[in-house]
């Protein structure tokens, strides 16, 4: 594996190697969303994110793929396989699914594929003639686009664009099944657990500093505000997990609203935590503490999975139509 990561920072290879070891150890055999232990699942993802957000991104993708396969096929992936979920649809190059010889082939480019080289398989969304579909592919058949991730944040998550040159693919579920299943919103809510864990990791820098020296009243005020914010996020995560376990098939139709609310809250908390730690401690940790600096850079990028005002507008439209109880 060392040769595979030549030219990358040393910790990039280490993170991907740790991902491989984590999968093979069975530590990612987490409870499925809605199976009665969703809080335990999210706690495990949050703990991984507190340690390393790039590692958590890879692990979260793998566990999400396992949950999707269980929901849409009723089967587990092959033992030892490492999976990603590549479902981003930003402006720019896209991926098409072409029926051919009784099967399917994928042509085009998929952007933002985390684990592009370290995963063995991926679930990929593509546009088929009959509508959007989800497919399973073997990563060994793909061509990652070198240099397509230029950022420092999340660099160790092995996120690259991937080119598909008539790659054979196996359809998973029906047309539109990926987004129409109840677990789509359960999985989306689970990403917030990773953001929360990352925010805890950033906050630890201020907590440690306050335990070692007199940081002054202003920094202590920021620490107090961070404590309130993180506890609020933790409470919201536990409540959402309990609600998912109580209605795993989303018969009440609250999955989307729950996911939008939770992600918006945790994104706001994580953004606030980063700002407060920076204001409390100044540039020192960002300039001299490599782990802290990378954690802030990683979390800044990871949080942009939240679509900001677009998600808020979607939530507001639902509330305006359906009403709510405050």
C-alpha cells in the first residue's frame, strides 16, 4: 500500500490504511439505522470523527453503503469489501447509465468520490433512460482523476473525481429507489453525527488549554457557550435517533423534516464551535498545532455537505405547507 500513496502526505496513507484495518477488524459492523440502536450507531461514528474526520468520512460511507444494501437487497456486502457511496450531483460532469447486452454500463465522470482508490466497491447514482438509478460497481474497473481534489481539508479521505469508461454495473433497487426509500433520510441525518464528533474534536483544543493555564475570562465564556451548544447538539441527535427507531419505515412521513432540522442545527453548532475556539485562542493552534489545523480544515469542508440556505428554504417550504408545533 505504501507505493500506492507515494506523493501524498504521510497521514493520507495512514488514514486510508486505518480505514482498511477498521473494516477488516469488524469495528464498522454497526447497528443499522432504525433497528433499535441508532444512537449507538451514531455514537460510534461521532467517536471516529472526533479522532479524525477524514477517517470518519470513509467509515461513514462504508456503513451507509451497508445500510443501503440491506434495505434495497436484503443482503450484506462480501466480507472484507470496502464500500463508498458516490451520490453527489453538483454542476459539471455527470454519469450516464446505458442498457447494454442485457446489463448496464456507466459512462462519464462522477465527482466527489470519497475512497476513490481505497474502496473495493461503490454504490453510484447515475441517470438512466428510465430515470435516476443506483448501481454497484467494482472500483478496480475505474479511473480516478489525479489531482481532482486540490484542497487541504479532507485531503486524506481519498476524494477524487472518477471516470467511468463503459464500466459494467449492477442495478440496486428500482428506478428512484435510492432517494425514495425511508433510509435515505435516516442516513442523511447520520452525517450530522460525524459533524458533531468533529466539533467535539475542535473544542477539545480549548478545553485542554483551559485546563493547563489561565486563558482569561473571554476564552472561558467561549468555552461555556461551546458546552451549551455541544450538549444541545447531542440531545438533538439522541432524540432524532429515538424517533427513527420508533418509526423506521417513516410511516409518519417525518424523515425529511427530521434530517433537515438535525443537519441544520449541528452544522450551526459546529460552525459556532470553530469560530469560538479561534476567537478564544487566536492563531496559535491553527499555525502550530498540525492536528488541530487539519481538523478545522477537514470540518470546514465536511460541513459543506449541508446545503446552507437551500436546505433552510426546503425546510421552510415544508413548514409553511404543513405547519408545525413550536
